[in-house]
C-alpha cells in the first residue's frame, strides 16, 4: 500500500486548493474499444478482446486514461477521489485515471490518452531500438499481454512473459508460452530487465517489480505514477 499512500499524499498537495471545487467535476466512464484504441492493424489487444477496458477521467479540459478489468462509472469532486479506499481494481482505476487528468491539467505531465490505429504497432517497433540502446541485449521479463510489443521484442531478445488472463496463460504466443502469476518470482529473477504494463498500478501488483533490477513501465496508465515516483516510462505516441 506504500506507493498508494505516496500517490494520495502527492494528489492532496497538488489539488489542495481544488478539493471542493464542485464546478470542476471529475467524471469517469469506460470507453469502447474503438474510442480507446481506434482501428489498429491487429485484433488481439486486450482492449479489443474485451478483457480490459479503458477508464477515462475528465477534469476541466483534460483527460486521463487507465486500463482496468473492473469497469464502472464514477462522478464526484477531487476530495471524493482521494478518499477512495483503493481496495479494488475499480477504485484504483478511478484514482489513477483522475490523477492523470489532474496532473495533465496542471501541466505536470503529458501523454495521458491512449494511442490509436497504427500507433501501437509503431510504438512496438521503436521499443526494440529503445531497449537495444539502453541495455544492449538483455533478457526481458515482460509483464502483461501487449501483443505488438511481445511479437517485436521476441524476435530480437530472449524473453519470458507473465500475464493474469487465464485465456492467455499456458498458451503459445509468438513462440513463447505465456506464464501465470505463480511464476512471477522465477520470471523476474530470470530477466536482466523488467518491462511492465502501467496497469500494474491499477491491479496492485506494481510493488512486485520495484527495487530488484531496471524496470520500465509502458503505456498511458502509468503517466502520473512514473512522474511522481521517478520511474522510467516508455510511451511513444500518447495523445
């Protein structure tokens, strides 16, 4: 819970003079797959398969996104968001999306809205070069099922992939067998670096990946978290 306490404290400081601004309503709703990711050139993204949805929070004129497997609707002021117990994926998704929106409105971060159409594939291509430039030829522990990234990286690096989706676990994807949460420690110890989806901040697994070796979070969900905590993020084409 430590990281969430840090995020709550920072959110409270940033929004100290806006906590009760009822005119500045934060609203959140799940986006359709087309709204969230457009029409990419493949159909195996979790958003399209319906395994996850994108929550969109709006504060004033700014939007913040967060992936979650527990969608729902929420409306309230910033004080209501900060008061959420963060006990479920739904509450954490609302909190993270709202934090992304507020920090964007304050000019503290950018890139809080998911890329669309051909951009996810282009992002995956650029990730290969990024890893080579930063780390050479590392073994990669990959957390989360992002098919375009996995396909590109697996052609260049040794890697193992962890996921929480029962439909993926045990399946062969791009020459790799997707491994389940019971293999977390083994897979993380095996790799030289960790590439983890930002949605680990929503499903509360993020603490597993910190402090052991270089970790890079990818995607829009982690925009505010990585800024506040000083983590590395890769996200090439956010809006």
